[in-house]
């Protein structure tokens, strides 16, 4: 009785975990799967994956079949074994098996090297440059422009135009991170002090999840990002909107919120273009209200989550580089109204 209850409990735990796993894979409507490619390089990787699965499954089944055959025949022929012929057959079988193994491994090696070369070949047409900076524990995406005032910096949100190659320049401010958006590309490390070129192209519209894939400290698991692939005109409109300085407060509550922001430690770490806040320790907040999530995919963007994060980020992402802030409820109300107006 006790046993059965225990087993049933475990089954229920498994069932309870399913939605959690499913949410993890499709958090906030974003999918993350290397088997659902949305770009040419991801398609190459998924073809390689399928080739390996098919070949390895066939080899596995063949080995099982030979094994069963051997067990069966071995029993039957044990008594009548003729040493010389048996040895000859054995030599022939081992030679054949070794040759086939080497051939198969060679085919897989060629396919793998071929895929690797195709992925890292540099595009030559006109491309968009984006600098990707890894931070513990969030992503900064900087859209480069010759004019510094036209440069755009976003956090945890990479927009790309469909059908165009975006050249990512990967680097890190602190430790090694790894950029991985499996629907679009393979993985690539971000190394402090280096710029690593990584082309990425989406062939269809969609919102895809990406994740840091190199353990980088306590909040590594909370270092996700979103890739939004959209038609080029929508992408350009988005970029244009991001280039604008922050919206000025339109009522007294927002004005008070801006004053709170500028008089609190927030200015030591954050930029809001159009105000005196210009520090780059944390994400730029000029258009924070347009983001679907905050804290690197950890929280959905809404007033409650924003409040919880601003007051005590440490209880949400322990160890994060944002300290707790003591604010009166009047200050917090005004600050939230201001942040939510930064569209
Ligand atoms: Cu990491």
C-alpha cells in the first residue's frame, strides 16, 4: 500500500513537471528548439543532427541483430565447431565490420566539417552590424552606427530583419558566456577582450528564445534573450523608434518619477537618453516599457514585476549586479509611472 502510494506520488510529480518543462521551452511564447530551424545555418545543423540520428540508429539496430544472431547460432553450433573455419570466418567478419565502421565515421566526419565550414563562412553582401556584449547576467545588443547619436543599445532583445544577414560581434565584459539561439544558429562563446564574428540570418518571421550556454556564475540559468525576426520595414521602424531619446514626462506623477530616478542610485548604473542618466553598468532604460520581459527573460514585463524588481532584485536574481533600493511607496508609484511611460 505504502509502496503504491509512493509510486503514484512519483507519477504525479512527473506530470506536475511537464508544464514547467513546457513553459521553460516556450517561455512567454518564445520557442527554443534546434529541430525547428528558422534560418539557413540552423537548417544545416538540424540536417547534420538527423543524419547522425539515422546512421547511429541503424548501426545500433544492426549491432543488436548480429548479437542476437550470434547468441542463437553460438548455442546451436557449439559442439560441431571446426576451429580453422571458425577462425577464418571470425577474421573476415572483424575486417568487414572495421571497414564499415571506419567508412561510416568518415562520412560523419566529412558531413560535420562541411557543416562547420558552411556556417562560419563570412557573408559579403550588405549586412547589419550588432555588437553583443555578455554581462553577468544579461545581454546587451548595440546596433552600430557611424554617428554615435544614432547608435541603439537594447537589453536581452535582438531584433533582426528577415532574409538579411546580421553580423554579430560577440564580446564579454566579465567572464566567458555563450550565445545560443538554437532556432537560428549554433553556439558561439563570448570572450572578454575579443570580438568574435558570428553571422546570423532568419528566413522566416518569429520570436525565438536564446540562452547563455556557458556556465557563467550564480544566475547563468536566468540569462536568456529573445530574438525577434520581422519584415525589414518593421525592423527599420523599430530601430528608428529606439533611436529617439526617452519620452519626456507628460504629467506631474511621471515628472516626480523622473526626479526620483535621477536622485536615487539608479543613475549610477543606468542610461536614459534625454536625461542626465548616462551610466552603462546596467541595461539602458530609454525604451524599457517596450520590452516584453525584464531581467534577461526572468520576468514578464508588467507593473507588479517591475515594482518587485526595482525594490529588491536580489530576491528575484540573487547575486545580480543590481542592489536593493529603499523607496517610499510614493516614490515607487511615481517611479513606476515614469518607467512605464518610456515607450
Ligand atoms: Cu552563462
